[in-house]
């Protein structure tokens, strides 16, 4: 019975058989997670420093599709998609990863299974062909693997998810496991190649300090940029993840802003921006709180409040693509804009 069931699935892999059996170029297992025996790395992306939202509660539709709870963490982010040979179950693959992580001291913070346990919109919110930000590689993977990057969970059935944590607070490490059995799908030969195979998305955040590479923009440069373009992006105003309290490292940039405003009579908007990670309403609120925190800091340093208006626009005015961390880091900014 097993041979009769597996043979058609194997035949359907052409012309993708070699691709599904070979690791993505340059990819390797994360030392915390390892891999399920006999599987291959279909896709992988690594960012030296990024922030990431992990689902930590059921998905819900009331009031707009969203996760009822999330955990946002930052550090080194590794996202890996594994694909197994036909004939395995999502439960078997899921339990192997989970047990291996628990043996290393990780605890399960949230776990769910199926549409009923995870919520009907979970599959769409977690990884979807229409949302490049959810895909490994952010839509930048090309060729045949690019087709899998877009469609790898389109035929997902028997879904299972867990968020595991090790440690507490900012130094906590997180691993998200999203595992599914592929049956059907709407991407033709790509979906057929995945038929009866389990795919596992393993997402790891290692707590790591961000490298400080931002240069403070001096008052003269602020003035020149405002004269020529009407706005200047300031990346030396720093906040912790999910927070709207300026970090002490922001002081040099605040001093240059005060120097500019004292030497010029201009009125300015302080505009907060975020990337597109997370819910729109949340990011709008966060960017607004951060803009107001900067405005308050300027007023405390002697700038008249009548010359400053603070607003947040969240991800609505990007300056770069949100498909990768390089672009997202440019979008997370505060701007001075001439009124």
C-alpha cells in the first residue's frame, strides 16, 4: 500500500525532482534546530539583524484578519523551509523539531493545530502567495525556487504551529515552527511536485545587539537637505523594539536638530515611519507615539512647541522596498519636514 501511494507523488516531481532533493545554495541547518532526517532545504534567508513578529495566539477574522496575539523580537533572523520525501505526516515532522528544541531548554509558549485550533485565517496570515513579506526571500528568489517561494504553503493541510522560547526579556531566543502536509494547491506542476510532502518553515531569532552604523546628521546638512528637498530622514533617533522611548544614543542627533531649529525660523513636522511588518493600525500608532516622543524631546531642549507638529504615518510612505531587511531598515525612520 505504501509503495502504491508514494509512486504517483514521486512521478509528479518532474521536472523538480533534483531541486527538491538538493539544499538551497549556501543554506545550512541552524545549530539549534537541525533538520528532519531525509529532508532538504528548499529556501532560506538570513538577516544579521532584524525584527520579526511571531504568532502567539489564534488567528481571527472579527474586526479584520489578524493574530489575536503576537511576540515581536529582534536579533539575527534565520528563516528556512524544509521539504520532506513523500509519506511523512505533519505531526511526525512537527514533533521531531519540537522535541529536539525542548531537549535544549526551549519551552512552548503557544501551540495550535488545524483550522479550528489555529483559527481559519492562520494559513493566509502566516505564509501566502499574495504577501511577499511573508515569503522566505521576500519575493527576491528567482527561477524555479522562486516559484516554490511563492507557493510552498498554498496546498497546506493538517497545519501545525508552535512558538518556542528560551530565556526571558530582550535576551530571549525564539523559534517558530510552521509545518503542513501539501495536498492540492493552485500552482500547477509546482503544487503537484509538493503533493504528499511535508514542508516546514522554521524561523529563529537569536538575540544579538545591532551594529551601530548610523552617522549623526549635522545641523548644516539638515538645513541643506530641507532647502533642497523639503524633508530629511534621521536614522540616529533610536528606539527599542515596540517602544516609543528615545534611547540615550539618540542624544547626538537631537542636539544637531536643536542646533538647526535654533538657527532657523522654520516650522517643521516631525514624522514617524515604520516598515510593513505587523498590523497597519499598530504601526500607525507606534510611529505616531515615536514622532511625539521626538517632538517632546526637542521642546524639553528649548525649541518652542508652536514650531513643531508630530505625526506618524506607519508604513504608508516607504523610501525603499520592504522585501528585505536592507529596505526595511531604511523605512524605519523619523523625518523632519518643512511646514
